[in-house]
C-alpha cells in the first residue's frame, strides 16, 4: 500500500468515477456482481482488484483502463545526489541534478569551477539561461558583454550569442545553472 498521501490511488479514482456516475457503492456492487464490502475496500485501498474485475468496473462506469490511467503521473518528483550524474575535467565538474531533464522544458545543472577555470563556450541557440552563484564569484560573458556575479547573485540572458562563465574567485565557485530548452 502506498503511504504517500499526495499520490492519487486507484481507490480514490474509482470512488470519484462512481460518484460522477451518480451511483452508490451498493448500486455499483450489484451491477458488477460484487459485494458492497468489496467496493468499499477497493475505494479505501484495502484490497486491489484483479485486472479483469477492474476492467468490468470501469466498463460499468463508462471508462476503460487507458482513460482511467491516462492522467496518472509516475514521473520522479524528487531527485537525490544518488540520482545525479556528473562530468569531470581537471578544472570543472558538472552535476546534472535532474538526470531526465533533456526531455523537459528546462535543464538545471550545478557547475563547479576551480580557480581560473571556465565553462566551454556555448554557441548561440534558442532559449534562455539563468544562473545563481552558490559559492565564489564568476565572470559572465555573453557576446561582447561581461559582468561579474558573486555568491548570492544571479544572472539571466537570452542565449542568442556565444556565452560562458569564468571563475574569478580565489577558490572554487559553484553555480546553479538552468537552460531552457535543455542544451547541456
């Protein structure tokens, strides 16, 4: 049984569908040739139906498996460091903190730059870039514009010009960087 109270369960979806059809548990049970107690247990997630029973109930409620589960979102909601993957060079480390982001509208990474290190130049592309300096200080270069951002500062620009950042801090700089659409 799922203890995640934010998750929509089969039982609550069945109850909502039954009520939408204006049926009592007893009326649904009679039509499905099941007991009212079984319907109650289903709706309270105390038991699970067989696929055949679920199909029968859904058919009686004017639905089917495909429609019933169509809006079910099983995508990962929280990512931990165990989910991240990284790319290291001698001077930089990039952490992909949402490893499935390539299929999303934006892609967040954490870029760690050693003293004097720079990210690769990113060529002009559609979209926008946002960064937040978690630690250190970086120089942000976008086309012929240059600005510095220190810890706690953020930067934002359209990605229609070459762009990159350089660590101008005496130690390591860490930047949360979000690109839309994904380009990293």
